[in-house]
């Protein structure tokens, strides 16, 4: 073990550990935005049609690539520990980033996109799981919110770089991916010094003792879908995260494209708007979610963010795409995203499942959500070309309304409780007979 960990940071605990884990979200969002901000440049350079643009989006870190990675990463995280992903996933990511930075044809660009997507997806369940398991019970939203903060800072910086490097054209995009490669190397070095999750180690030791005494554990996947508390959690989490992401995920990849193709903005203007949007997300993440979600009603905070998001898309869809409209949209949506489904999904998905399959549950849900985004991202460019932006906007608004209703109706009351207390409340009252009856 000492030999394997020789090239690693030391004493990575406390807020240093929070930084090491949260920064996974920086490169996740940064990867999506780096691709989004350069989409029209790659399209012009490689003469891509709408089908090829759809493939890039569908197989990216925003969609199917991340879906596959999360499915694999969630299973490995629960079976072999949180550390295994921390040690290896970013090595894969760095290879993908280098591949995109050096792309000279569509095949190279697509392969690099898929590699980055898988690496990013593998890191998402473990980062949220580890952060939640290592957080004090009265600071869980604050610590998990740090991942959301990094997820917001990534696009802010990446879009800012896109604006600054716009005179360089496609070379600027290549430089942005190289910057992500350097950040990934720093995070990888820092994360190798993280200790294993205490909760995972305790749960593993408990299972060893139970096995030695003759206790036979049921299949985790069967239990995930058969127990009523799990089914309720799956409906809530997939409901809010899938339908919100069908809008937000498509936005993350296509918004500059929409600004340019529908609003007639230049690439620099489009990316500048996105800098402002993501900066608003940074502010509400820090000042509202991180500071208030451990103390005040999460249902209320979620509802405010969800309604703001709907209003933002009503404005963008039905008003002329002038500067006042765009600024109103950017301020409303950017602020809403900081207290939206992404932040609450990150915390609820770690609270509502037992330790033994916490990451696996996240991987399965992330796979479902990102697969949905992949399908929608593949359809969206053609939909806008054939039926127009207003129809696409109406579909986006419908998605947001569905996620709002589910979230407000089913928001759990979990703040101030340890993960073990939440697990005992949700599953402790089930007898073995009751558990078996769910099969």
C-alpha cells in the first residue's frame, strides 16, 4: 500500500478533503462547457451536420458517456471502497482530455468525448457519497454543497476562458481542454491522499461478522427495487433529477448554440452571457444552499428555485430574444440553478439509501438520467431545425413543471440527522418478514 500511495498528497482531511472531492464536479461541468462553448467551432472546422452534433452531445460527459461511467463507478465504489475510483478515474479522464485537445477529425473528437464522459460519470457517485459520509450531520448540505459550488465555478471559469481565448478560434478550445487536464492531474494527486470512508469500512466489517455468523445477505440490486422506502426514494430522485436535467442538461451543451443560432449572438456574446449565468449559480449555491439548507426548510428552498426556473424559461420561450429578455433569463435561471434539483439530488441521493448500496443506487439513477439526456440531446438539434425553438421551449417548460411537482410533494425531512439515523428511520422498522414480502 505504501508503494502504491508514494506519489500522493499527505494528510488530506477536513476542508482539504472537501476540496479534493468537490473538484471532481469542477472538471465534470468544465468538460461539458468546454465542449458546448466550442461546438460551433468544431462544427465549422470538421463540417459536422446536425446528426454528428447530436452524437457528440449524446455520448458526452453530459449524457450517455457519463451514464455508463456512473453505472460502473457506483458498483465498484460499493464493492471495493470509495478509494478505488479516486485512484484511477482521473487517469482515464486525462487521456480523454489530451485526445480532444489534439483532435483533427470527427472520430478523434468523438472518442475523446466518450472517454471523458465515462471518467466523469465514474467519479460522480463516489464524490457525493464520500462527501456525505464524511460530513458532520449539521454540515452535510454545506459540505455536499461544495460539490455544487465547484460544479458552478467550473463553467464560470471555462466560459470566461472561452471569451478570453475567442480570438484564437479552435486553438482556444484546445487550450481549455489542456487546462482541464492540468486541473485533473492536481485533483488526482490530492485525492490519492484521502483516507477510505469510515462508514464503508464499518459496514464492510459488519458484513464480514454477519457472514461468519451465518447471516445471508440479499442481493443489493433486488433490495434496491423491492423495498418500499427505496422505491419512494427512486421515484423522488429520478423524478426531480431526470426532468430537471432534460432541460438543464440540454442547456449545458446547447445554450451557446441556441444563443447564436436563434438569438443571432456572436460566440463571444453567447459565452459572456453564460459567464454571468454561472456566476449567479455560484452566488446562490454559496449564500443560500450551503448556508441555509442545513437549517431551514429544504422543501421551501427547492420550491423557490424550481419556480424561478420555470419563469426563466417562460420568458426565454415566449418573449423576443432581445438583450433585456436574455439578461432576465440569465439572472433567473442562473440563480435558480444554485438551489435547484442538482444540489438537492446530490444530498438526498446520499441520505436516502443504506451504506451497502448507496453508490450503486446513485450509479443506476445517474445512468437512467444521463441516458434520458442522451436521447433528448440527440433529438433536440433536429427538433429545433424542423419545428422551431418555441416548440422546444414548451417541451423544456413541461419537464420543469413535472420535476417541480414531484420535488415539492415528496421532499424528505432529513436535515440535522446522521446517515445512520436516517437509515434506521427508513428501514429499521421493517421486519425480515416485511422485507421478504416486498419481493
